[in-house]
């Protein structure tokens, strides 16, 4: 090789070394939190997604907390990220939404949920959509919805009790999805030629993944599902437009009324993206929470006893035990709400909440450069022994001494600040009513499955198959496999 060749090789080596050094030591005006940026481009993405079956803080996070402290840096899906396991910083991030931080999710989220989904919108349009959703799932709507939620929970439980076994995650997902779809778009799966919910499967795996849209990848499967679901939603909206109803009865009617206004800021595309997000957000999260709740009840007989007693007492106090659950009775379920809180604390359905720093931010001696992503990690907050004694123990009674409505520095299962989950009360109604029907009328046992995997989103790889029987009915003992 001649001197020119040697010079070129030397230049290439120097450039790569320089780039590699820059990758590992990103520029910052102050002191970056400690941490490792991992491999060039790939960062620490693979380690972050490595499956684990623990209910503890994910090993990826725990190892780094031990090594670097509560605030550290990394690189995920091609982005530099500051991970916060620190309650103060996490709370600060939520409180400063729109000023210092802004909702930001990896590209995969935006592509799957739509570029105009509520999580990616800001300012005026965001507030407008949020009010729309709050009207739909606020206390007044929920009060009206209560009898229907109870009827559906009881009807489904009754049907499942006639089966040898039911896969609870899928069955509850279908229950919640059908109810939400009925409320939003009057969708009736029995009258539809296509199954809308089918298009929402495999979403959890696809959401935080590499955006490789080629057959075989989780991302590709998700995108195909989105396409089909959006096509169905669009044609349903068009059908409704062609045959409007006299009285506004669901979200479609409301959207059409809004779109007809001259000065509206709503567009059909935004309304459809919102519909898609709401359908997904409601059934996937709540069904995971109900499945875990049912599993916790089996594993903790004293908890089951307390929950059953509270709910049976409601029936005993009634003049007619067969009359439906009232709002007052629902509000009186103190232990059931403690139980729900403990379930979502330990379940950690949302393992990561993302934001982007709008400007350079200095916090606790560290600098977060403008444009960097910040990931708040709810499991590290919910499993902190300084706040929750024996954090891995399932103990609903711990909530007797704790505030549990809304978000705090120590509880962020439903997020916090301006973007606090709009579906929280809806989820609580669904869970409490389901548990009320289950605990007062049925008993259940595991047939198979029930093991969990986190990637880091929660999954039941073998499902959770249970046999449900009416309390006063005896069924042949099934062969029980361990959970
Ligand atoms: C156990 C059930 C649920 C959990 C654990 C949960 C969790 C969360 C969390 C952590 C956030 C905050 C995300 C962020 O700050 O970026 C959020 C936001 C949101 N949730 Fe939920 N959620 C649940 C149920 C629901 C339901 C039933 C609905 C639909 C009715 C829903 C709709 C939404 C929407 C639309 C947002 C975005 C709000 C915004 O950007 O302001 N969620 N949820």
C-alpha cells in the first residue's frame, strides 16, 4: 500500500475512533449523568428488551441503579436517553410538561398510534382532545355506564363458568374491548363481518421495537393491524355519516357533530387516530390488570377473604340483593380500591414513560441536554423499599395509611401531571365491578399458565387458564398445574 493509501486508512481509522469517542462521550455543557451509551447506533437497546420474568425492578434498570445511582444515561432505539428512577426528578418531569419537557415516544409508537394521536399532540389541540375524552370517561358518563359494565361482567362470567377453562387475559381483553367499542362507536362484534379486535393483537411487542417494517417483525405485524383497523374505523364513520342518527348516542355521533361545525379544529384523521388509541389503551391495560388481580387473589387467601367480605356486605345491606350496583355502593368499596392500587403498583403495566427535554435542564448536579429523551421508570418508584416496606409483598392494607387518588412522587402507575391517564376512573370502574361479580358469585382455580414475562411490557406467554365455577355449584376437580 502506497503513502496515499496509508493516509486514507489512517484518516478512516481516526474518523471512526473520533466518532466512536463522540458516541461514548456525548457533548454536554455541564455534567452528564453517569452511564454507558453501549454500542454505536444500537446503544443498549437489546439489553433493555431482554425478557425477564421478575416482578422486581427490571434487571436492566436495577443493575445500572446499583452501578450509577438513580439517574443515569443510556441509548435506546437510536436515541440518547436519561433514565430517571429518582422520585423527585420523575415528579419534576411530569410537572414541567410543556415548559421544560414534552411528551415524546419512540418513532414506533408514533407510527403505530398515528402521527396525530393524543400523546403526540401539544398545546391547544391536545387540550381540546383531552376535554373530549374526559367528557366520555368522566364521572357523569361512568355513573350512567355502571349498570352496563355490571351486566357485561356478570354475563361473561356466567358464560365462562359453563366452560371447562377460560384463558383470562384474552377473555377479559375481549370483554373490555367490546364494551369500549360499544361506547365509542356502537360496535357489535356479533353483527360485524370483521373482527375489529383481531387487529390489535401483538401490539405490546411492536410498540417499543426497532421500526423494521418487513414481514416477520413484531413492528410489521402491528403496522398491518393498524392499517386494517383504521380502514374499518374509517368505513364505519362514513357509514354513520351517510345514515346519521337522530339523537347523539356515541362518540361517532359526537365527532360527526363536531366535524360539521364551521369553526372546528377537529379533522377526521385526528378523530380516527383518537378512536384507535382509546380502543387500544383501554382493553390491553385493563385486561392485564384484571388478570393479575385474579392471580393475586388466588395467591393470597386472606386478601380474597377481605375482598369477598366487603363485597358480600354490600349485597347484604341491600333490600333486594339482585338489584344492580349503585354508584354509592361502588364508591364505598374501600378495600377493593386498596386492592386495585396494590395490583397496579406491583403489576407495573406501563414500565416506561417518555419525555423529551425542550431545553437544557440542570437537576441535582446533572445536566440533561436539550433534545435528549428522558425515561421515567415507574417500577423503580413503586418498588422502592424506602417508600413501600417489603415492596415485593402483595399487601393491600399498606394503602390504609397512604393517599391513593391521583398521582404522587411515589405512585405513578397512571402517569402524572398534565398527562395523567384519562382512563384511570374508567379502569377502576371496570376492575371494581368485575371483582365484585367474581368475588360474590364465583370461585376459580388455575388450570395452567399464569407465568409472566416482561420485555419490558408485561405478557403472559402461556396465558392464564382458569376454571370458574358458581360458588354453590360443585365441579369435578381439575388436574391443577402450578402457577
Ligand atoms: C390499568 C389501566 C391503565 C394504565 C396502567 C394506564 C397508564 C397510563 C399512563 C402511565 C399514562 C401516561 C402516559 C404519559 O404520560 O406519557 C396514560 C395515559 C393515557 N391513557 Fe391510560 N392507563 C390505563 C387505562 C386507560 C384506559 C382505560 C384508557 C382509555 C379510556 C386510557 C387512555 C389513556 C390516554 C388517552 C392517555 C394519554 C393522555 C395524555 O397524553 O394526556 N388509559 N395511561
